[in-house]
C-alpha cells in the first residue's frame, strides 16, 4: 500500500508542476494542498493497518474510511480558510490523488 501512496504523491507533484507552468506558484501550492488533503489521511490509514495487531475487519475498515473522508473535508476547509487557493488547481490535485489508484491497477502495484 505504501507504493500506492508514493504513486499518488508522484502524480500530485506532476499535476503541481503543470499547474505551476500554467497558473504560477499559487496554482502549484493549491494542487499540492488538494493532493495532500487526500494523501495524508490515506497514509495514516495505511500506517494504522500495517501496525502489528492491526486487524482488518469490517468495522475497522468502515471507521477508517469515515476518518479518511472527515479528515479530507477538514483539511480542505482549513486550507480554503487560511490560504488563498486557486480552486481549479486545488480540485485537480485532489482528483489526481483520488484517481492514482487506477494507475496502480494498470501498473499492477
């Protein structure tokens, strides 16, 4: 699962580089914030599941997914409140992190 996190991070960095070329530093920062809003909770969930004794039953998965969604929304709300963001770049960074899992299946990671 760490390989998927690295793939997500790499794809977000590529999107941020493209945003920097098109919009500037604000676009790159916004894309990185959008990607981090999904990657950080996902990383915490993966680390929790990889701990010794980390059970993978239905309740743990549901609570973990609920935490990921709530943390992503919380990070986005805080980012929009305290930073001036470029909305399209923010959403593209978030979308890149969300859809990196499709590339993981294509690359058979």
